[in-house]
C-alpha cells in the first residue's frame, strides 16, 4: 500500500504541499509514535492542571463556592484556592440553575394548561375576545365620524 503512495508522491513532485513533502522519507510507524505522549509526561502533571495553584477568588466566586457546597461558611474559604475548584463550583451551579429552569418551565406549562381549561369553562377564547375588540373599535370608529 505504501509503495503506491510513495510512487504518487514522486510523480507529483513539487506540486505537493510542503507539509506532505516533509514526511516523504519518514517511516509511518515512527511518525505515529511521535504523536503519542509518553506516560511520564501524563504522570508528572500535578494537582493543579490549570497552572495557577494559588488563585485568589473574587467575592462572587466565594459565593459560588458556598452555594455549590464546597465550603460550609464564608470563613472556611481559604485566601487562595485552585482554579479547578472555582471551575467545578461554577459548573455545579450551572447544572443546578438548569434544573431550576427545567422545573420552572414545567410548572409554567402546567399553570397555562390549568388557566386554559378554566377559560374554556367560562367560554372565553382568543377568537371571541378578538371579535369583541374589533366590534368595539368599529363602533368607536362609527361614533367618531359625524
């Protein structure tokens, strides 16, 4: 398979982009190994993956840490926390906020269904309301003309 590709590369010659020309004499097995990260690099990463171990949170971020449940009281929050902790608190609050929005949407739908059924019992409909409004406008328009 690679023989055909090599022949095509030779035939095309200088019309090949420079990126492909650089890999002309490279063994594909070696180039694949160069793309993977060694295990020692993955293990050497410490607790702070963001590169900022001592991040001083703002007042809002302190509130986020409390609301997310990372700390019990404002006094428990240290002066510096990891950026990952703040990000985790924000993510937790985003999820909680989305749950609240879902619940409010469902409650709103139920309330609208109930109000619609009550309006039907009173024989109210949008069509009837619009016809009454147009009739009133027509009457007002006729009364305004001498």
